[in-house]
C-alpha cells in the first residue's frame, strides 16, 4: 500500500462516525369546527341535565317537608278527636243524663215511653 492510501485509511478510521440528526415532526391533532361544536353541545347538555336533577331534588325535598308538616297536623287532630270521643262517652253516661234531667225537673213516666225497634 502506498503511503497516501495508508493515511486515507487511518484518516477514515480515526474519524468519528458522523451522527445523523433526525428531526421529529410532531403533528398536532386539530379539532375541526364540527367536533368543537359537538363537544360544546355535549357540555351544555350535561350541564342542563345536572341543573334539572338538582332542581328536581329540591322540589322533592320541599314536598317531603310539606308532607311531614301535614302528617304532624293530622296526628294532632287525631289526638284531639280521641280526647273528644272520651269526653263524649263520659258525658253521655246514663247516670249523668238522669242527674241532669232531675235538675231540670223532668220525671220519667213509663206510660209515655214507647219502645222503638230498628
């Protein structure tokens, strides 16, 4: 080999291999106008459904509160009615009626009593 060939060979061997630079191209995913519109409509629909659910729950809560108030007043009225029934049964005893009739001057005449059958 000639001297020149040897130098060239040594030159190629001593030289570092060249590094190739690769550029990476990043493609951004573009959202089209139609897709953006659909996403907007979907977001609005989800928000509307959420508001509707919350308003329904609020109405249910108010109705249940009203029902409980009415049930409380019904229980009170039942107690009052039971007390009045007890009072009526106490006031309508035969002894009390005879006593009141005697105070008013009424007397029992058996000839004026008629038996009524139902």
